[in-house]
C-alpha cells in the first residue's frame, strides 16, 4: 500500500484549500452567531432593571406629583387625584398592569421632587418639571418626552393697571425656589434692564396665598399654572376677572415625565405610554370607540391596539397595552380637553399642544 507523503496545511492543493476554507468560514459564522445569541440573551436578561422589577413586585407605581395645580394634579374631596399630569401616571399603570388605578401619588414641592426620585422614594415625577439639559444629564435622571409645551408668564391684579411685563420695573414678585422659573425671572429682568424684589416661597399654596394677600405685585410661573390659579384659587369676594395674565411668554417650558437613569425598560414604558396617547388621538382612537376600532382593517390601528401582535412583546408588556391606556385614560386630546381644555374650568387653548398635523408640536414616533 502506497502512503502519500505528508503535507503541511500550507501545501494543500486548491480544491482541499477551498473545502477547508469553507469549513473554517462556516465555523466562524457559527461562533459569531453563538456570540450574538449570547449577547441577545444577556441583554434580554438585563432588560428589566431593578426599578421595573420593584414596581412589578409592589404592584403599583409611585408617582411624584406637585402639591396641587388644578387641571394638572389635584386631589378631589375624596382624595382621588385628577389632571393631565396624573393621566400620564395612569397611562403608565395601564400599560404596565392593565389597570390605570394602580398608582400611588406622592405630593412633592419643586425642591423635593428630584431628590425623591434620586433616592427611590418615587418611581417617576409628573410634577410639571421643565426638561432642560442639566436636569437630563447632571442629576442622574431621564426625561422621557414632553406632555405639555408651556412657557413662563406673569399674573397680576387688574387693579395694578399693568398691560405688559415690561412695565414691571421695581415690582415685588412671588416665585418658587429651585425652579427654572426663578432663573428665567432674573434673566428677563436683567435683559430688560429692570429691577425686582423676589418673594421666594417653596409651597405653591403658600405662594398663592401671599400673592392674593398682596405680599407681592406679581406671581410668576408657567402660564398653565397661572391659568389654573386664576380659574380655581382666587379667594372671594374677588373673582377670575380681577386678575390678568400678561401677554409675554418669557421662556420655553417643555414639561415632561422624569425617571431615574439606569432602567431602560421602565423608561421605555413611560415614554411610549405618553406616545400611545398622542398616537391614538392622531388615528382617531378614543375611549368611546376603542372597542369598535379593534375591528378596523387599518394595519396601523391593528398594530397599535395589539390586534396584530408584536408591540407589547417589544415593550415587555401585554399586547393590549395601548387598548388599556385609551379605554381607561383616553387619548391625549381627551385628557387635555377634560382636564385643562374646552371641557374644563380652565378653558386653556391647545396652542402648541395641538397635534403636529393641526399646527402644534405634539408628535409621536410610530408604534411599529
């Protein structure tokens, strides 16, 4: 029997080299695939962070809200919290638990809210916090969207005879500490070469009381909160008509939900709960017609409502997550109108908070 001379791998002929090359390449693909699978598995395992795990174990979301602003966050005589801000907390609970009532509300002042979130006392803050660069980076927090586009203005007694903020030189101004409002106030007066005397008070109900008692000439905060104060907090015998909001809007105040850095899935659920409310309004899905919409032939609506599955799985919640939000909370337009808009005592115009298709800024990425 003849034995072929031994050859090193480098001496293989072309045909053998091709076979070995293919085998080596195939093995590399297998190894790469295994590595990717390992990464995906690891990512999936890490996807739900400790915050979301704790919330699920607790069975409710701890939502930090302001001390009380009509139309946005206010407890009624039975202790039930209502408002546009509150509805975002409820939407998150509906997405996560299928029940919008699984929320515990924690009233917080403007100085307490971020500390309470950082410490884990609350899971999210819906206290009309303005989305800024430093808050989104330096505090270890994440803003997950904008539920209300606002701007700072000034409330004055009509008897003061002031028609413009540029007539406020030398005025005493009631303002909350630890807010963008306080910073904007100083910037505005400095830019217009005016002076003012700040009256700094932490609690919103005490600020209002000081203003209505005449301790300051002017109350400044977000225009939406001034509208709420004017509509719901004027002590008799004076009324709504005895006070005016000056026309100047001196800042941009995009108000958004806030969560802690570090739990991406919970942040995603908060982000997309708000987007779902906006997207539902865009496609005409309301709390009244959502059951009928389940029968729609529109592929986008079928995907949004979970008739075509996949979106819930991607988010880590039930496929009916948007259905539950809309059925129990309503779409964005319903919530706006009910709490602060045309069907509320505040009668605030939609303005910048109209859908993008109607000339506003409210715009949700597609649920797909």
